[in-house]
């Protein structure tokens, strides 16, 4: 989920998704890379954080980790 989307930003979109499901994994994607940004993101309902430019292997690993956690919870 990109943080700076037009019309509805990533925070608002995530808030709406969380109203429907706590189980949908959401990774924030943003150019903001400060520790305070990451803290705000993780406290806003996102499951993980990836800074731009994206590192494909890191994103793949994050997705795999989140899916494994979801499978273990089922």
C-alpha cells in the first residue's frame, strides 16, 4: 500500500480495510524512511514497512513472512 495515494492515502485506505478484516496483510510502501515514520506506519494498522526504492528480495521476504504468520494463526 503506497502511503501517498491520491484521493485516499494509505493510512485512510488501511483504516477502511481494517474495519473489514484484521487478517489482510498490508505492507506500507513509502519514500519516508525515518524511524518515526516507520513507527507511525506500524501503529496505524500496517503489518510491515518497505521504503522506496523497493528491494525486490526484501519485499518478497516480508510477504512470505506475513503469509506464514497468517497460516499459523488459522
